[in-house]
C-alpha cells in the first residue's frame, strides 16, 4: 500500500493496465510528453514509448472517433478529454457511434474504450472548465458512466472501466484530485495522505462497475451523492446532527438500485445532491427511481440540492457550488416535512 | 472612405446550372485526355502531387481502349470478374428498388452509375482490408461475395436478418466481410477508419483501412478530423470521396465544389490528392492500387475523389425529377461504367454482346433466386425477430434496468 492522490491512483491504474495488456494505450491533448494538464498520464510515454502514449490534435471529435476505430480493431484505448466541457465536439461520436455500434451490428463490432474527463467546479475555472455534464451521458443507451470519489475507488474503477467490453465514460472530479474538498472553503483541504482511502495497492485490483458504497451509515435520511459531492455530503452529515446515511453511487449507469432501495426503505427520507444544473439532471433520474422503488417507505418529499440552471458563473462560483450549508438546509426541510 | 465601405455586400448562394425543365449543361468542363496523366512514384510527397487534385486520371477512352501509364494491365479474367460484379450489383439494385415499391421493405438506395467505384476498389484491396463504407458501396459486399440473401434479409428486417431488424435497410454490417456497420449519420465512419488504420499500424498488422463518403458530407467536421489525424499519424488509410454531383437535392456546389475540387481538400493536409474518373473501372482500380501500395509501405493516407454521377434518386424517398433535369444522367460526359468496361473487354476480344446479355440474365436469375429465399423467411413486419431481442446488445450484459424494461413488455 502506498498513499496516493487521486491523480497518482489514476496514473497507477493506467500503468498497471499498460503493463498487463499490450492493447491498452492512451492519447489525448497534452497527454504524451507532458503527461496531461493534470498529470494523470505522467511518465507513461517515458515508460511505454510514444506509440502507446501520445499527444493528439485539438479535436475531440477526432480523438473520440479514432479511439472508436481502434477499439473496433481490438485495442482498448483510453482517451483523455482535457476537460469534460470540451467533449461536445465529439458528442455525436459518443452518442450515435460508440454507444450503438454493438447494437447496430448485433454484437459483431464492439467498442471497449474508456473516455476519461476531468469534470466539475470549485476551481475558478469559469464556464468552460467547471461543468458537470454527466446527465448528457447517462441519458445515452449503450454508455456506462462512472464517477469515483477517492483515490482507492478511482484506481479500481478505472481498471474495471478499461477492462469493460463496452464504452465507459469516466468522469474525474478534478476538485478532489489532490484532496477530499468538502465544500467548506473556510478550512484548509486535508491532503489525501491523511485520508484512509488514499491507501492504494500498487498492483492491479478492480472495483466492479454498478456497485455503490455506503460511506456513512445512518438511520434518519439517505443522501445520494457522487464525485466531489460525496465529501460535501459527509461534511453535511457531520455538521447537521442529523443521522444521515451517505451513499456514494460510484457508477451512474448502471446504477446500484439495490443499495439505493435498501437505504431509503430504512430511512424513509432522501436528498439527492449534484453539482450539475438541476433541470433534467441526473438527480431527476435518482428522484424518480426512489419514488418508483420506495414510494411507500417515503415520509417526506425527495429534495434535490444542485447547481442552479445557469451557466457556470465564474465570480459567483461559491454561490453556485452546492455547499454543506445548502445541503443541511435541505436535510432539515426533509426531516421536518 | 475606401470602396469596400461604399459597396453594399451581397450574399452568394451557389445554384446548379440546370434545374427541372432545363437542358442538362456540362459545357465548360474540360477533362484531361485518357492516358494523359503521368503516374507518380508512390513515395511522392503530398506537395509534389498537388496538381493531381485539379486534374482527372483517366485510362479508358470512350471506344474502350486502355491508355497511358495508369493502365493497370489486369488479366481478362479479372476484368470479367469486375464486370460481372458490376452487372450483379445493378441487377440487385433493380430488384430491391422494386421490392421497396412493392411494399416489401421501407427503404432502399441504389448505386446506379457508381458501380465501378466499390467493385474496382474491392478488387484492388485485399479481401481482409477493412472497409468503412457509406451507404452506396454495396458493390464492396457483392465483390467480396457476401451472400446476396443475407443482404436481402437485412433489407427485409426478417427473422434471418443478421442485424436483428435494428438497422434501416441497406445499413449492412459484416466483420467477416471486413465491412463496418454503416451509420446513418454522415462521415462519422471516416475518422473511425483512420483510428482503425492507426490501430493496425500500432499492432504491426499488414491490413489497411479504406473509407467512403459523399462529396456532400465532406462538409462535416468529422471529415476534417479524419484528414487531420490521418495526416498527423500517417495512417494506412484510403479516404474516398465519391463525388456523384448530388447530395439529395443539393448540387456539389453547396458542399464547396464551385470554388475548387474535393480532391483539393487533401492539399492543405499534405495528403496525396488523386482525382479520378469514377466511371472508369480501370482508372479507379489503378488509383486504388497506387494508394494501397503507399499505405502498405508506411507512407500514409491517400485522398481519392471519384468523379461520377448519381444515376438514380438519392433513395426511394425522393424523386430527382423535382430538383434536376430528368435526362441529366444520360448526358453525363463520362458515360456508364458498365458499358465502358464491356466495350473494353469486347475490344480486347475477351467478351461479346451475347456474353454480356447472358451475364445480365444470369445476374438477374441469381438475384431472383436469392430474393425467393429471403422472402420465404419474411419481409418487413412479417416474421421479424422476437420483441425481447430489442434489449440485446445494448451492452454486453443486460443491466438490471433493461431486464426490468424487458419484463415490463409482458405485464
């Protein structure tokens, strides 16, 4: 075991997979010599050569499409989209192509590729470096969507994503790359090294896709979260005095409906939290699932704490970002209902 | 004040020379003589080949003589095979177009007049080279001897449809035939072909990739992504632009053909830009052979513009007489690809009108027999795949939510 940041854990996953499987390779903007703007692919070109880790033209459509062609050939490409906000020029290749090639060829052609994208706010990144577009992927039949919240999960989930025979969207919460930021700006962020989930085996291991994790057990209320919001939810649970159960979904599609149902059946109350805009966000799907599966256990309306339905506002980022304070207010409303 | 500040600006919208009721007008087009264009070495640089983007490589003259350095000197057997596949492709198209009119399927697309492109290229490629076609390259499957009955089963979406009724008719897919699943979205396959070719190079394989798109869809961003990646990584890929003059009702000027050629798109990317008479089987074969050799020698991609004419409607859903002169195709100055190869074989003393008539009858009978077999299984909405099959192949394994939705069908 070594203490790793999420960046180091992701790098370790890529390193393990490239060492094990000659079909695994990676490319993207600034990914080669420089090791990526967030350093996730650092030293991989040095270790595996430019053939297996290289820079790509600034063309997300081309990156996605060539990765599809490579996956169809039989490789397991892992591409980096520098920011999730840059995915849109390649969106058609994900939606109309990667997601449907298995289906439209009746299983003859498959696309075992992983698309890594740093996402989310809280970094003063403005409109084009802060978005949380997960619902644009979860809405697409044929894609899987994964979001880790700790270094340990990040490595195990990325390995599972790379080994998966279907296209996987792997969203990395960049605000917690270097430490579990919990939304409390007035306090210094604890580095990952102080966190138990930064203990990461150097060797290969998997965390299966489709399995959520209960990070805090509680009797009063269930908080459904993923990515950075997991840590916001944990902070809110501690500060609120409400005995909240915090579930880290880890995979959004296919989502772990059993973990959700089990928890809400127990608590009878549910708050959903995400950074993304609210309307048609993934929280709407979670809210509908809870309603469909747990209606007779519910003692209060389900609340959503989310980014507002505006573009990401640079200077007003901290009014926009869901904080523990906002979450606590919603938790109180749900408890009092 | 400069004159540019006093002139009112005006917007230019390209218009074709002739619309319905007008006389077809191909005047003012000049083509190099057959045999006149030199054949460069395959290791020539993109810059050295710049002029090819503005010429037209031709081998066959209108009397059936093969001329000049591009003549591929194919054996009579190969020429006859090419001719038979073209004749079979046309017979298949005729029957399936009619089948749609008879209500046996929802949709069909012919490649009338463009048969030489897919057929000659299929013969110039190795059978295991990977094709990423658009929707008018059925000649690839036919020349690779993919079963006609399987094509028809796909068109009829019947219980024997290899694609389980999921795709619009003619959107074939066969890994075994090296034929990538056709997308309905245009040009998406072009950068995918480049990626496949990069992977083949990555793996130290010997297979190359080839891809096709229409001149209209070169306007898509994906085409330019493909050109960039193919150029940057010297991918072993042949990018074919089939310029058949019409994108549904939009003439090629709407895609940018008024100001330059489509081959010239290669110039800016440093990709050899060859422009060829797409109705000349021998020229298409020779140019493809050149591009194949270049790709196999790790010299990278080639862009080929096939200059041709879409003889039929875009699909069964449009009537071309509504947007172009009805007799425009018959006036096409570069003739019909089947007639031209036939004339060549006859001039070689390797074919005759009688043999040709017999070959046409044989092709029609082959298609009829396949049609009987396919129709025995079923036509559209008659003996389709079972409804629960709808949920298969979305993912490798069926996740809980799709299991639940499948179960919902029975409630």
